[in-house]
């Protein structure tokens, strides 16, 4: 059993208030039994993907040096959908243009309705089709794209770009040139679209761009599923918002469910693998045999959840 927890700690929640009153008894017990065996740190300043994505990709048997992680193709395969192997997710979003940078707002803050999303996609379709992209509506913030353009497109994860200057993340490879042109065309198209006019009248931010993520082709030897792997996203939204109270509440719920299940599994089998992740690091804990003196030492030196989580965001 391998449990990967994204946003177990976050640089958006690095103050002491994040740990005050945070009670995680099942995580506390697991940390007393497991040993930290692996430490993953981002190897470069601006990696395209998050540590928990890399760990999940590793569990799926994808190459460790892959620049594209084809989550769209993999997630569709989980749903029994077979289609063009080159796929991606497309998320409508808002780019805030400043004096010297363009920052992506969290798409969740758009509060985009299904009807608005469908109208925007319908208006964009002729331009998308010109570039050989077949885009279908999946949900308000997730459109599914297929086409040869996506086969060799290494693009940053959506969460990497939220709140950041998009310039550092826009793909600049030859394969991405049609995408750059398409972004410019869509910004002009959306500027005076009736959906945005109505949103402006309601004092809502406009949809003026999109972000492609999870692009690529699914490797042929990817397993249909990994039953022993679990990657809950319970902490994601509160971490991205920097909402300490919501994040603590989500953590406590996770402790009472997924961590409780893992502890029961460990007690029954003696086996468990737990990966705690932040935006730039991942620490993996596993059951490891220990000599008698090490077991006694653990009784008196149990790591606390606060210490384990703080270590994820401490240089």
C-alpha cells in the first residue's frame, strides 16, 4: 500500500499558525513505526511537474526523466475511453496583465458556470480545429483535447503556474509554436465575447486565456491500474488558497480516513509506504526492520507530524 499525499505541507502555509492545534493521531502513530527512506527535492529551479506527480509517474513505470506526463490520456484510459493517443487537458483561465509580468489566477476563482464554459468552447472551436485539435467539453474547467500537436508537448502542470508569472512556464519548443499563436488568437477572440461582457457587468474576472496540461501520449506498457496506490487531493484547494483553517480541517479528515486505513493495513501486514509532498519536495516513509536498540530509541524519539511536515518546506 502506497499513499501519496499532495500538499501535505505547502509554502503558502509556512507560518506557525499552520501547525497550531493540528492534531493528526494516525499520522503520529505511523511516523513512529515507519522510517524516512527517500527524499525527493526538485532538481531544477522551475520543474514542470510537482513531486507527487513524479512519484505517481514512477509508480506507473514512466521514465524518470520524462518531460511530458500524459495525465489526460491516462485518466481517460481509467474511464475506459480510447482515442487518439496524443491528448491533453485544456483549462480556461484568467491572466492578470501587470507592468512587467502576466500572472495566472486560480481558475477555481472564476466560478465559471457550465453554460459559460460551453459557450466559450463553442466560440473557440473553429480556431482549435484549424490546428488539428479536437476539443470536447468535460467540465467547466476541464476540456479534453486530442491532436498531433500534443504528441511531443512538454507543458507545466496547472498547479505549477497558478499564482505565477506565466512567461516562465509557456512552452518555447518548436512543437509549441502553434500553441503560442493560438493563445494570442484566443485572447483577441475572448476580449469582447458576450460571456465576458456579462461577467464584467457582474464584476467577475474575465476568461482571457487557456492552459494546456497533462499532455502527451500514454506509454504502451502503462498498467491499467495500480490498486495499491492512492493519491488523494483533499488538501489541494485549501493549500492553493492559503486557507490555514480549511487545510487543517481537510488534514484532520484525511487522518481519520486514508491514514486510519493505512495504519490498519500496517498493523495487519507490517507493510506500508507513505509519501508526504509539498510543492518542491517529497519524503517517503516505509516500514524497515530495526534492531532492538533502534526500536527502543523510536519509543522516545517519535517524530511529530509538525516536524515531519515542516521538513518538507524547510531548506
